[in-house]
DNA sequence: CCGCATCCTATGAGATACTG
DNA sequence: CAGTATCTCATAGGATGCGG
C-alpha cells in the first residue's frame, strides 16, 4: 500500500463501496429521518441492512441515533458534522459517475464485443 | 434507489470500494507502468488480483493495455483521459479519509467502549 | 415501531500451480 | 514476463421469524 494500514482510507472505502450507505447518507442529507421513513425512502433495503448501515455510520460518528421512549418507540437519525461533510464526497462520487456514465458504458460494450465475436 | 439501476453509480462504487483499484490507479497516475512494476509498487497484491483489477479498469475504458510482442513479453498500462479524470475523485477520497481519520477512530473507540463495559 | 438472531447464498479475494 | 486455472475461505447481504 502507499502507506501501511491504508491510512484509514479502507474504512471510508468500505462505507462508500457497500450497497446502501450512499443512499442512506443522501436521504439523511435532507434532514432528520426516522427508521421507517428511511426504509421507505430507500426502496429495496431490508430492515436488517438498514439497521446494519445505520449502526456502522453511528459507530464512525457520522450519524446520531436518538431514541424517544414513547409507545410505540420512535427513533430519529441525523447526520453529525462529520456526516454532513461526508455528503460532499458522496456528491462528488455521484456527480463523477453521472458525468462518465455514458463513456464507461460505451467502453464496456466495445470491450465485450471485441471479446465475443 | 434514488434512481433505478443506480444511474451507473454502482459501477464506480464497485471500483472505488474494492481492495486494489485505488492503489493501482494511484500508481498509474504517475505515468506508464508495466505489469511487474505495478506488482512491485502495490505490495501485497497477487498476480491474479492485479490482472483482474487491470482488466476491469481496461473494460471500463479507464486504462489502456499495450502489448509489445517481444521476448520476453512486455505489457504497458496507462490511464486514459477518463482514467486520469478518475484520479481527481480518488484524491478526494484519500484526502477526505486522511482529514477525518482521527475523528472517525475516536468515535469508533468511544462507541465500542460504551458497548463493552 | 424498531431491531436482533438465525440461516443461507453469492461474491471477493488469497494461495498455489502451470503456460506462451 | 505476464498471465490463466483451480481451489478454498471469509464476508456481504437477502429472507425470515421473534421480541420489547
């Protein structure tokens, strides 16, 4: 590696690279959200994966979890300062992907065609 | 998803999120590199994983592969225009990770400690 | 409503051995 | 030198059911 132990880059890669974190962060960038709200805003995510995604974000100090001891229980999630800062990087990722989407798709088609006569 | 099929974001996440692509791209940002050179510059990568990483980058049009029909064979890899553009995003990722490394590590320790008395 | 526990499968990735 | 071919293992993530 360019530097031993990856300088903490691995941790960020793991978040940005997994299936749901980017989507959840995008939704949380809109403000405070409840668990069920997030599950509705991120179609396809299971309860299990939403829980895991939020726990990991919470553990890294990117999201706060607030429990209101009501019946039924109510839990709110919100980006921390660091979490809001992360949205900048997420935007950069999404923007880059959209900007080069066509180019990459074309390259891929050309490559596959060259290998499949 | 915010948009169906992830708008191509998934493809970029897969590259940035895997174990070796970022390291290989960083080394290629320094200019043309041979296969064996990359294997030396990216400690720990196996022949197999270097091959896979380079093939995926080539398929997406991010890297060119030039074979010189010499004996022994010589193959050179180089970033394309799109590939060089990708290094900007990679830098952003690395910079963000370094900038928040300490904060994240602290949050993680605090979280783990709260759960392990 | 929110979330944990369990089971299961698909994929990423390491180790190793072999070739033009 | 620059790969390909297998094998194996660890982990991400889906499905489902229970519990406070």
